[in-house]
């Protein structure tokens, strides 16, 4: 039987007995109905992970006892940054979740011309907290002990104002591109720019091209934004990373 894993960002390796964070407690006791004596794993999102046993399970909190440290080696050698155009509801959630499962290191939510999500009046902070929760759950499920970085919401203009440098591969997905993703040479570091619902405008693609992003296509069909994110990350991980 699979041992459940829980995110404990303030995991104290020096203490034998610790309290589960409230979110982990609710998941363990209220959702999974775990009882004292049952085994679990806890990780801090920075590579630290331990075996543990649930010692106390009360209504408002749980206590666990740490056991052996677990050495996790499932991070890809390919460093991937996903610049994801913000889309509505479940589409963005899906892209974020699957990106984490596939080994992305950093996710940057990007506001583009065709972004139709309202992020004013504190809504951006709420969405970031929501996406962070999705990323935590994806790490718990997929076995990753490293939590990818979630950057603040940023405009495409501000993203493209950052110097690309010459040591990494910067790509923008474009169904009209002359070159396919699988035709590129190998890189150890890749940044993927993917548009929201409706895609990037022609002007936005050209703007990205001017500062060093290469336009690439990933097939003969036009994909939804969440499908494009999953497909592109899976392809680069298969070509240059740890899939396959």
C-alpha cells in the first residue's frame, strides 16, 4: 500500500516529535482517516524527507514522530522554467499540476493581451495561493521532495524585458513556426513561453523573437493552452531530461 506524503515547510530535522501543519493534519485525519500508529512521509519542499509515524490524531491537530531520513533522487537534470499565459479556472490549474508532475522547476504566471482573468483588488494573491496549493498536492502525489518555485504574476512585457542570456534555450510555442520542437539541439536549461486561451498574438510572438525566444511548433494541430503546456514539457523531458 502506498504511504501518504505530506508537505511540512518548517520540518525540523532536529526534533523527534513535531506537529503536522494544519493543512496536512486535515488531509491526514479528516480526509484519509489516518489513525495513530500509521506510517507517513513528510517533506519540506527543499529536498528533506523523513519517514514518520502518526502518534496523536486529535480534532484540531496531529503529532508525528520522525524516523529515518529518506534520500530522494527524482529531480530531472533538465532545468525547466514554464512561462504560462494565465487562463481561466481548471485550465490553469491543470497546466500547473501537470507541470509539477513532469518535473518543471519554476512556474511563472504571465498576463498577456488575451488573458481574460481578472487579477485586480487582491485577486492575484488569492490565485497564487490557490496555485501554490495545487503545486504542493502535485508534489505529494508525484513523490517530488523539491517544491518548484512559483513566481509572482507578471506581465509579458516585464518577462520579455529580462535578458535571456546565451546559456539556456528560450522557446515560444507558435503553431505557425517553421521548426519543430524535436529538431532543436540539446540543452540543459530551457524556458517555455506558452500563451493563454486564444494563444499569443502575432505581435507578442514577434516581441519574444526579438529578445531571443525561438518560435517552435509541437505538431500539426492547434492545442489548448493546458494541453500545449503538458505536451511541450513532456517532449523536452523526453529529449533532454529524464522521461522515457
